[in-house]
């Protein structure tokens, strides 16, 4: 995740912190393999190739896990709006 800007106002800092907490909570709802794939690729910014190597899966399998994980997170986040 991107760092919170030190120039942010207290309100926007609080909003960003709440959003970060919601995203991490949504990540926690995923099955382990989806959570691992999303965390490695989206949060830690590993490439698809690096993520697939770390997970001992094919790049296409990891891409599917990432896609499903992000879709599930979007549903979770949408239901909490």
C-alpha cells in the first residue's frame, strides 16, 4: 500500500487510515491462496512471475487467484459502504 502523505490534513489522514483498515479487513476475508497472491502482487509489488515462483504455481494460476481475490475484496468493500 502507498504511504500516507505527511502533508495530508488530519481529516484526510483519518480517512486514509480508515480506508487502509477496510482494505486490510477485506483482505483477511479471502481464502489463504487468494490472500497470499493479492498481498504479494498488489501490496508488496512482486511481479506476476515472482509471485508465481514464491507460491510454486503457474503465472496463469496466480493471475486467476489475484483476479478472484480482488473481485471478492471489491464485493466485500461494496457491501460495507
